[in-house]
C-alpha cells in the first residue's frame, strides 16, 4: 500500500478516494497515467487519496465488491461510487465535477471527512486504511456472530418445543402400558394365587400391546436424544450379518396394533433367496420402524401399506415401503429428508420432522441411499439400499 505524495493528498479534504491497484508489471503504465491525471485534478481541488494494493487487502476488495483493477472508489462524501475498467480515466473526467460539487456541498454543511479524527487532525494514510480494514473485519465478525446467535436461538426453541411435545406424546403410550399392566395384575390377582380371569389369547394380546407401546416410548426417546445431539455427531455403527427379511417381519408384527387401529391393510413381498445384509440391527430397525410409522400416520383409515425387498445388484438390496396416502409433492421430495422439515399440510399431526432426517443419516452411514417416489395422489414409496454381506 502506498499513498500519493503528501503535497497532493489531503487527508482532511471532504473528498476521499481509494485507488485499488495490483502489482502486475502490465499495470504500471496504467497506474502512472491515473496518478498523473489525479495530480492534475488535485492542483485545482485538493482531495485525499490512498493507494491500496489488492494483494495486501483482499478484505477491502471484497468489502467494496471490486471485480477489476485499477479501481477508484469515492468513500466520502457518501454514497460510495466506484470507477473501474480500462477507461477509468475517461470515467473520472466525466464524474469529477460531480464529485467535487458533492465535496464542496459537504464542506459547507460542516461535516468532517472520515479520515480525520475527532479533533480534526489528520490521520496518516496507513492508519485510515488499517482502520477501514479493522471496521470491515469487525462487521464480518458481527455478521457471523449474529448468524451463530440466530442458529443457537433456533436450536434452543426447537429443544423447548421438543421437550413440550415429548411430555405430551410420551403420556399416551405410557398410559396404554399402565392400563395393560393394571388389567393383567387385576385379572391375575395381586398375589398371583387366584386363577386368571383372562383367556390365554387376551393375556398374550395385552402383553403384546404393552410391549409395542414400550417400544414406541423407546423410539420416541431415541429420536429425541438424536435430535438433541444434533446432526453433526458421528453415528457409531455395530454392523452384523443378518436377514433383512426377518427384521421386516419383526417390525411389521411390532406395529400390527397400530395398523389395526386404523384398519389398514399391510402386505409383505420378500423373495426367499435374498442374500444376508451387513448392517447395524438396531439402527436399521429404527429406519424401517420410522418409515412404517410414517406410512401408518399419513395414510388414512383403510389404506394399504406394502413392504418390498429387491436384490438390486450383487452388492445391494433395496427395501421399499409404499402406501396409498396423500403422497409427497415434487418440490418437497428432497426437503422432507432435512432436519425438522414437515409439510405444512401435516403440521397438525404428531411429530417433530426429524424421523426422515435420522433415516437418511443411518442409511448414508451404511453407504446406502434413501429417496421417495410419489406421483400425484398415488401415495408414496420410500426406498433405501443396504450393503449385501459379502
Ligand atoms: P414427522 O413425521 O415427525 O413430521 P418425518 O421426518 O418422519 O417427520 O417426515 C417429514 C414430513 O414428511 C412429514 O411431516 C410429512 O409431511 C412427510 N411424510 C413423511 N412420510 C410420509 C408419507 N408416508 N406420506 C406422506 N407424507 C409423508
């Protein structure tokens, strides 16, 4: 960075300019011509000029949004005005009277140029550039801090909402478990020495119901913990060789009561010769459960839900969970996998918008893909791929 010879540069003038230059040899002649023209202009009307090397001050280049050098920026009086390009001198000649007039008007109103300090004495050109640069960095920092603050506030609000919703949602399955246990306790007698008043089928059904509800509780707590940890934490996987077919049947059976409560019809279509997969059992159980849970939640009563598994390539199998519910609009097909995204139409339904984001994290951690197919009112088909055990 260099300044014009002090005899020509007046830091207390109400017209203050910055000339941005680069150090390429090809720019030297251009710079000489511009300085010479500025010297001529300065002999009739004094102004402040500082020459800034763009290599030393990329922050100022960005701040003034410069795209070419040389560039001449009027920083005072406001508004900022930038001249740049190969015909900079011609532009300067056209603009000069206007700049001079603005500076004279400013002087008459008694305003002090920004490069003079409060008691009117001139600062050195170095100090004013350093000052500009510092102000610039501070405003970047303030912008960043504001963004961080906003993100933290959103996170805090989300956690508060999550706690409120959890407190509400956990109550239903908890009540269901308590009722099932109380009924069993009453029927069996507190000491267990009286004969049971329940048929073995009803007893089994009550136990199954209590277990399903306990699992639902567990799932909600797991989802909430995942959400509270945020999506940045790395997923710890414990992969093992297992049959995806058995897992699908198990999850469907666990959710049977939920489908029954909406009179929904569920079908499973899995080929017998499917290879084993190499995945984390509990995580993939969570994915299948979340997708089936959504299918049940968003599909109306008497709807149809189907589970298919395909052996797609030698290395991958594909699990599909389809329903004949309201489907997903094209514009939201990717957004629904983002954290806390819910379709406006579904905001009244229970949920936090974190289930699909979690499914995506789990599937990706297994080097698989997850996506949704949905056309019109035909319902949705969620697909994901998993690695075959080699
Ligand atoms: P949540 O169900 O808790 O809202 P998800 O992340 O599981 O969160 O789903 C995000 C959104 O995607 C849901 O709010 C819903 O609008 C939409 N969605 C998910 N699954 C289905 C489905 N099977 N049919 C229709 N819409 C769905």
